[in-house]
C-alpha cells in the first residue's frame, strides 16, 4: 500500500504517527483514506491544500505537475506532505 509521510503539524491528529499506509491508487484516494481513518488530520490537510500551505510530492515530483489529485500512486510509493513554513 502507498504510504503518506505525515508532517509534524498533523501528527497530533494521527496519534503521533509519522507514516500512514493507505489503500489508494490516486492522491485523492490517499487523502480520503487518511480522512476516513483520522478525520481531523484529513480536514486540516484539505484546508491546507486549498490555501496552498502544503505541497504533495511523489518520488520528489510535485503532484500538481502530474495530474493533481488524480496522480497515480503505486503500492510502493510514498506521498510526501510538505508543509509551508512561515516567518519573517
């Protein structure tokens, strides 16, 4: 199964897990599976994506360049959730 790599900001909502395996073949399905298992983490991830606070990548490739939510995931791939860092 593909694995989502959970950033520190979401770990309080995944019982501290830094990786979550999901039954999914696309990015959208992976996010849905996360939301089903950890509703608050999924909701916060969707809000962050909508506000462009997070970039998702597969094998170092931005999913926005490969079909967005419809980007394919193989069973051995990892979906990285890269959270934006604010500062000044």
